[in-house]
C-alpha cells in the first residue's frame, strides 16, 4: 500500500520548500521563439545531393541531341557515316559539360580532379602534418625519433632495442624506410 501524504511529514515539507517549478524563470526571454528554419539531417543532405547529381547527369546525357552540328557539316554527311555522328555527339556533350562546369566554377583546377562533396577521387595529402610516422621495429605509431640512429620508435622498450642495434642494422632499417643517406 502506498504511503499516505501528510502535511506534517518533514521530508515532504522540505520538498515543497525546495520546489522551483512555480517560480518565474528570469534566465529565459519571454519573447523567444524557436527558429522557423529546420536543419537538415545527413540523410536529407545526401538525398538532395544525389538527386542534384542525377539531374545534372540526365541533362548532360540529353544535351548531345540538342547541340548544333559543327560548321560545314550537313545531315546527309552524318547519316552516311554513323560512327562519326556518335563521336560528334560525344564530343559535343563533353564540350557542353566543360562549359557548364566552367560556368558554375567547378573547373578551377584543370590539372587534376576537384575534391567536392560527391567526388572522393582527390589525391592523398602530402602535407607533413598529415603524415603519420610508424615505428621502424614494431610498425606501431611512433611519436619518438632516436637522434643517434634516426630510427623511429614507439616506447622505451623499443628504444632500448634501437640503442642495442649495431650501426649497420640501423642503416638497413633506414634503407628499408627510404631514409638512408650515404655520404661519399
């Protein structure tokens, strides 16, 4: 059976005294309203991006038929040579694609692929801060380098092994890593 609530119970009187529910909240602005713009979750962002990319591909695939023929060619010459007609359409579609990309500002760097949200074909970073160093002995991440032998090591146990190695073995480790320097 549930205990009966009596007003003379000191515990309930203390709870009533410490209850902050009926007090006005001065820390909140009474004129505040939640923003009307709702943030998109990752699923919505990905679906919008894929829909946009699919529509771009569809317009690029259909644009070859509406591209005008080059100067000096006629319908009779393209009907007779269907292989050249397909190459002309493909070239026209590629030219239109490059024009669209140039107009949209996507083709800023013509030397390689552009890293975008939907394109992961960008080369790996060659910045020294992004290159991780690994222990020459164990293959574990190596935060330390021995100044004497220039071998990278993981911890003090591996450091003891590195210091115990003869110079020729240390040079072989450096040569395997590609950091071996021969002075003549």
